[in-house]
């Protein structure tokens, strides 16, 4: 007689539950890079700027890219904003191929690039003049609703009453605050920042960290920040991605565990210093390996 199969019991310490595939329940990342590479030039003049890179960024996340100069951090920003196309691989923004569907993007760079003949308020309102759905109603609302929108942002960054000034009348730090207002006024889903505080003195930079943190907490855009300042990355980001030397690729992805709102005092605490030292060691090792 053929023996009956034995039924597993609790004493066997065997799980009777099949593993659950929850991939369908996870939200689609706002940004996805799948095995992306970038090569400039051809033949003997070809330069591999970005090695095979995969990166996912969720909605509302604040990700900082750090690494040696020339490792491809700004290249990733250009890829995400569809300013350049990858040599190989795929980029998805908002669940679609980059450029296939319009996604609200705000951008801020090291140079505020304000138009000198426009007031600060008019500079801030420029995206509303260009981007739909605001563009079609700009003429009707520029002196009412849109003006109020700009003034509200100026007040948030400590520039109440400066809307009628011209760029040449403001300091570098004040211009960069205005630049953040311009990047956020059209309520973008995605904010791309390329060393926005790199040209400022340390005290002004730290002041703007706090302002950017408050703006992010109020509006919750998805943020991708390129920076060389490791303290800045740990102060602002929820994740820090470390890149290798050229050809760049992501070699580490660190979660930032500190509660918000973060303060400057926190940057001197042992846990914060340990994180920045770890990031520094990763970058030093990456440069040595290259």
C-alpha cells in the first residue's frame, strides 16, 4: 500500500503560506532610470560619462546625488528633464518615457539667471506665463491671483516687500531665494536642483537649507538635488545616492534617518557626523578606484 503524504504541522516550524508578490501594489516611481548609459562623441574621441545606472525615486522623495566632480550628477538631471537622451537604457518620468508626457518640472541652478529688466515678482511669475494650464489665463490673472501667488512665496522665503525690486538690487542669497520661488510657483510635481547654493557663503547657504526644507515640507514635490556639500545632502535629503568617478554610476544608496524639521545643531551630533564621514569615505574610495 502506497504511504500517505505527511501533513506538515506547527511543530515542524514550516510556513504554509505562499510568498506574496506585492510588486503590483507598490506605487510607480516618479523617476526611473533603467540601465542608462551616456557616451559623448564617437570612435577614439568617445567619452563614457555615465556607466550603466539604475535608480528609482518615489513620489514626494527628496534624493541627493553626491560624488566626485565629473561623475555624471548633472548629466542625470539633464536626462530626467529630457534635455539629452541616453545612449542606452530607458528613462521614465511619471510612469511614461521621458518626454512622452508633460510633467510639471521646476528647476533651480547655481546661477539664478533672473532677467534684469523684469522685477523680482515678474521673474518669479515667468513659469505661469509659459506653462499650461496657467499660460492660457495668465493675462487675466497676472495682476490678481498669480500676483498673490508670487507674493505668498516671497513671504515664505523672507522676501516680503521685495517683489517690485529688480535683480541688480538684491544680494546673491536673496536672488537664490527668489529662484526657489520661481521654481515652485507653478506647483511642479518634480523639482530639479543643480548646486543651487554652491556660489553662496556658508552662513547664507545654511539659512537657505532651512528655507528649502520648509518649502519641501509645505509643498512636497519630488526633489532631485545635485550637490558637493555632504552636510547639505544630509540636512535636506531623505536619501543620498553616492556616485563613482567617471564613468559615473550609483555605488551606494543611503537612507537619511533624521527627523524633521532638521536644525543646524543636529549637524554637529555624532549620528549626523558619522553619516557625512561615511559618505566622504565612499567618495574617496571611488576616486581612488578610478
